[in-house]
């Protein structure tokens, strides 16, 4: 896990999710809805986060949303 999260971003709660009565999952990034899962996708997600800790859930959410890691993000370090 340490190799994946070198900048310790997964400790922050940048991703959140909400589950509706009919198991539809709304995924948010910094409070803005970025995707919705329903049906088989939703069931698969719920199984993946079962018994996971906070950092692991953040990683699952980051992978599901995709398009957030291209390798060109700045880490604000002066070199």
C-alpha cells in the first residue's frame, strides 16, 4: 500500500459515498458527485469494501472513479 500512496492522499477523506435503499451508490470527490453505481457494479463495490479499513476504501473509490491519476499531478514539492 505504501508504494501506491506515496503522498499519503488516501489518509485524507477526499472520496465519500452514499448508499441508497435500492443499493445505488453515489460516489463523491471533495463533496462533488463524480459517479453513480447501480446493479451489478454496485453489488461488486459493496463486496469490495466489506471489512476494509478507511485507506483501503479510499483506494477502491479512487480506482472506481478512474481518471484521477495520470502521473502528471504536482505534489507541491520544490526540487
